[in-house]
C-alpha cells in the first residue's frame, strides 16, 4: 500500500502538480488521480463528472436534493444538515454517492463533491449556500469561518459581515492572525458598506490591524526559513 502511494506521488510530481493538492482532491484514488492529471487543467475532468452524475441520476429526487446540498459544503455535511432524513442519507450511501463522515456525511473524494457542485446552476448554487448557515448557525462547535464561506458564495453581505467578525475574533483569540486578517478583510470588502460612521470605521481599523499582524508573521517566517537554510549551509545568515 505504501509503495502504491509512493508511486502515485511520484506520478503527480512528474506531471508538475502539487501532491498535497492532488491527494486532497482524490484521496489517492489511482483512477481519479489519472483522470485529474490528464484533464489539461480542468477543475473537474469530464469523465469524473460523468461518473458521479450518473450515480446521482439513479437516485430519487429527494435523495438527489440532499446530495446537491452536501456538495455545497466542503469537507462534509454536519449532523445538523442531515437531521431528520436518515432514509435519504441511507439511500445516498447505498448508491455510493455519499459516505458517513464523523457525525454527518460527505462525498468520498473532494473531486466528486466539486463535480456535483460544478454541475449546479448558478441560481441553485446560491440558494444552497444561503440555506447552509440557517441549518448550521445554532449547531454547537461550528466554526464561523465555514459560515463566512457560504455567505460569500451566497452573496449575502449581512451574513458576511456578521460571521466575518465572529470568525476574525475567534481566529485572533487563537493566535491565528493570518486567518483573522482574511476574515476581517472579507467582512470589510464584501459587507463593510453596511456599516457607517464610527462602527464601520472601527471594523476597517481592526481589519488593517489584523493585516499588519499577519504581515509581521509572514516576515518572521521568511526570516526563520532564511536562518534555517543558512544553518544547513553553515554560512552567516546575514550574508
């Protein structure tokens, strides 16, 4: 198994692709890796899309709707999303469209999820992204950063503003300044116009402060990398 994984990694490297990204999309599945590498840069190879959409078409419409909803959620759909529809979950799992994931469900590989999401019309995609925060907002332990993703894709400025500030504050408390900066910038760029006067200016000030902190971290990382390289080479890092 390890040897097969090493062969796949070597194949990906020879194709000039990032092994980590390819593994995230395909889970190392040889068929999906081969199709992805031969896709000439397409986000989702047509053969992969045909494969999962054929399975989707075999489902009754309510189960199809559930799978489409799950496709709008990177990584997985939480228990709150599939609560009350165990029979639809079972139908999707039995058809090989979805698999159990923690307390919820997911597509077996990110590439398959992306194929279904890409097949949706823009209007349906927006509607699904609007629906997800309503399902997850009161669920315990939900990262507000995930809700920012859905608010952005739904074009919901008020939700971007609300969840962006929550996600930024949470990331800052954990010392994740780059992540905090990204959330605050999203809030300002996509929804800052909803706030006028001192409150809006305060949010813009927080955003600038978060970006300065992130820039300092980036500079620190560059210096650390330079020092490590110098130590390995046995030279003066200032040289």
